[in-house]
C-alpha cells in the first residue's frame, strides 16, 4: 500500500510530462538510475560509509562505557542500600536518576548527531550525482530520468538503466576533486 502512495506522484508527473513531451517530439526517452546503488558502489559512497561506520563505532563505544558506568552505579547502590541511611539512599537514588537522564540525553544527542552526519554526507554525494544525471539527461535527450529505488520500478529493460555510467562519471569527478590540493 505504501508503495502505491510513492508511485502516485510519479504517475501524476508522468501524466503531465509525457503528453507535453509527445507533443514536442516523436520519441520519449526514459532513463533509470539507482541512487542507493550509487551510494553503495561509488568510491565516494564507500568512503562516506566507512567514515560513518567509524564515527558510529566511536559514539557507540563511548555510549557503552557510559552505560556500564550507570549499571555499576546501580549495582553499588543495590549492594549498599541496606546499610545506608535513608538520607543516603535518597541521595544515591537521586544521583542514579540524574545519571540515567544524562545517559538517555547522550543517547539522543548521539543519535541526532549521527543522523545529521549521515544526511550531510548523503546530500553532498547526491548533489554531485544529480548534477551528473542532469547533464547526461540533457546531453542524450532523455525525457525523464527516474530513481529506480524510489519509483517502484519492478521491471525495465537494461538499456534504460544509466546507473553504471553515472557511477563511472561520478568516480572520475570524485577522484579529480581528491587530487586537487587542499587550501
């Protein structure tokens, strides 16, 4: 059902674009590109994924350490609670509550930071990829180029898929940028 709702705007766009294109030309040329595959296979995508994995591992390690500290604090409280004064128990509970809220806040902050970093990297890659797709579309006279992973394309002849070409060109652009000296 969700897939139908994703297809609805695309079908509506095709109903608007296709008649206009048919009125102007005899042939409609449609291309497909798989942006998710480009992200997974391109050199820039693999590097970004590795950087994200590294950063995620570091955040997870720090979070695990904080979780273990909280768990140890709770175990110490459980062991010593019987011999503590009521005021001491209450103070320790308050400290544990504060530590738990700090831990939960840290979890949320790290999750938000990771999501932001992922979106930033993905958007930077997609911005360059979409410029390449746009250029290819214009140069080769495509009427429409759709993202295969979002458009819900179940079957299409191989000749419509320009993903490999986009990956090759994107890798060339990315290598050229990497070779430039950084200021």
